[in-house]
C-alpha cells in the first residue's frame, strides 16, 4: 500500500488481487473492459487502485458468482 497525491491509500494490482481473491489476470481484464478503473498509474505504468476500486471488484466478483454478466455489472 502507498499513499497517492490526495493522501488516499492505493494498492498495486497484486495486492488488489489478494484482497479480492481474484486472479491478477481477471483484475486486469475487468479494468480493461470498464468494470473498475484504476485511480492512476505509477511512473513505470503499473495500475493503482483505491478502496473504492477494491470494493467495486468485490461486488463484481459476488455478482459474477451469482451469474450476472460483465455487461450488466459495468
């Protein structure tokens, strides 16, 4: 975890994957299709997610487990 410019904690994709129980590949794909948006990127181009993004991914995972399609979740 690190703090972004607005002093909010942010996490890299690996930490987010561990928190949500999702594979990194799924977090990346869901980010690419608009289920969740990173709050920014590091100077090296790595995605950063905040607590709202983590919560959205957790909700999306639950909805997927219930059979909801990604199009509906977006």
